[in-house]
C-alpha cells in the first residue's frame, strides 16, 4: 500500500544517500546515489505524508551519531530550510505532490483531526484493559470472531495505537522499552566498537533510516509485513557488524 511503499522509499533514500558518500568504489557510489534519487521520487509519488518524516528524522539522527558539529550544522540547516519551505510558504502549491507533503504539517487537515477524534474515543474504552483486547483484534478484526465491541469500529491508523489497543499500556511500554534498548545498543556498537570508517558510516545511515521509520510509525502501521522483514534484517546487520569490522581491520594494508 501507499504507506508501506513510501516508508521503504524513505528508508532507501537515507541509507543509500548517506552511504554513497563513504563507499570507496566509484561505480558503487554512483549506484547508491542513483538509488537514493529514484527513492526520493518514489517517496514523493507514494501518496503518504508520513514518509516525509523518514529522511527528516534520519538526517537529524545521523548528525547526532556522527558527533560532528559540522554535520550537525549542515543537517540542521537543511532541516530548517525544508520545514520553513513546507510550513511558511506556498511555493509549489500548484504541484499536487508538494501540496500533499505540505498538508502533513497542517493541524487543521481533515485526516489529522479524524485520527485525533478516534484516539479520544479509545481512551475511556481502554482504561480497564491494561493488557489490551488481544493480538490481532484491532481495526475491525474482532468481527471475525463475532466479538461486538466499540473498539472494533475504531481504526487504529498507527502502529503504536494498534499495539496499545491489542496489548494495552503494558504491552506498549514493553515494546517501546525494547525498541530504545535495541537502538541504544546498536548506536553504541556503531559509535564506539566499529573502527572501519566506511562500515561505521554505513551503520550510521542504517540506524538513521530506521529511526525515521519508527517515528513515521506513529502515524501509520508500516513496520509489519512486508517492511518488518527488511527492518529485522537491518537490525541483525547492526549487531553482527563487529565481525565484519574485525575482518576488515585484519585485511587492511599494512603499508
């Protein structure tokens, strides 16, 4: 669907766009940048507004991971320019793609308001359900089991809302805690354990892209199938990177 496609394009944009600056082989560098360029086009035509969060958050995350004032300044400048362009100007409004991206920052947007209203209706219904309604029973899926519930009539819209409905505040807290632990450990590995500069920056790009994906998940359910497969593979790569780093270090020229 549009959300899954747009988020994947955003992730590809961040990973290939940043990695292209650090791969050593010239044709691979150009291939990565071509992939980033086509991913940008895919993101823009995807029709989902939440995908814009992936490159924006990814840019900030990469700048923080680098511990570089220069990179932080550049990333911050780009981010400010993009946000000001989308929120403070009407430039390009005749273009449907730009107009749709700009609506992501509009609190008066009809879609944004409906989601807020739905969440307000869910809060009182979830007060006595600390463990949620059960896995796979959100978003109208209770009807398969002839369960009549007001919650089944309310679309969760976002991944976090879905986890809250299905597993309650207990499950949501556990999920977010595990996510923080995974990102913290992966960032520690990339920043302090990996020695190879090229590998380090590729890992930074993956962490940055995944950070953007999970922020975008606040608005859409986009980390399950099929994106979940790709996300899990990338997480595995982040944690086995020290083995690659050891091999790269051993094979470095001594001259």
